[in-house]
C-alpha cells in the first residue's frame, strides 16, 4: 500500500532514488558554497565563481594537441555552453552547477593533490578529471560524463571548431537554406 502510494506521488523506486541523490547534490553544493563564502548555484544566473570552474574544466576537457583546434576560451565555448544550459530545466541547471561546486573541492576529498580545482595547474586538473572519469564510484563517473557532455556541446557548437574536423554547414544537405544563409553571413568577413 505505502509502496503504491509513493510510486503514485514520487515515481518509481529508481526515480525516488534519483530525486534523493540530486537533492543531496544541490544541498551539498549550497553548504560548500557557504563554507567558501561564495554565492550558491542559481538557475537564473550562474555565479561568476562557478563559471570559472566551468571554464577551467572546459580548458582541460576540450584541449587538443592539434594546432588547428581553437582554444575553448578564444572561440567562445563558455558562452555557447551557458546558452545550451539555458535550455535545460531549472532543476537540471542547479544540479549541473552543484556538480561544478563539488568538482572545485573534490581534490581535497579525493586527491591526488589538495587544493581547489581552479587553483591547480593543468596537469593536476587532468589528474582530477581522470580520477572522476575512471572512478569506481558510479556517481563520480556519471558526474564526469555529465560535465564532459555539456562542455563538449558548447565547444563543438562553435563554428570556429568545424574546419578542423572537415565540417562545413554549406556542404551538409540536411541543413535548411535559411540556416546556411545565416552561417554564411557570420563567416564572411565584414567589409572594412
């Protein structure tokens, strides 16, 4: 009886567990933000310090040895990522920002070095991210995949990245003509 009632109002057992986990993630991030003296995650406007964590993660995840690949910061991937996130439900935005907060302090908890993620050098940040990617803890690996998916969406949505992989919006038969014209106008240099 109680099980049926819970399912009716809260969802399946898996959905209930996810809600509990995500609620704990957001509460933990608010607590950490408070301890650090920073504003907590906010679905209406991402606090600047969380943007810095997101950019640091983007720099490491979207770093390529190929010189043809643009730097994530130079091609505007942070703004593209934020635009992508604006399309997410507010609760998902809070959860993602909360994940950024936990990434920031995870070196203190999981190592391999102690310090805030944004204060580590590139090699140490790579070690932290690799630790998340290969963790035996499923939530940690899942968190890494979420971070990687979101930052890659922002990076690869930038037209500056397309030539390096041979993509051309103009040669893609699936792109409607109005979109092709929009991008053509953006790509053409301004007459000076």
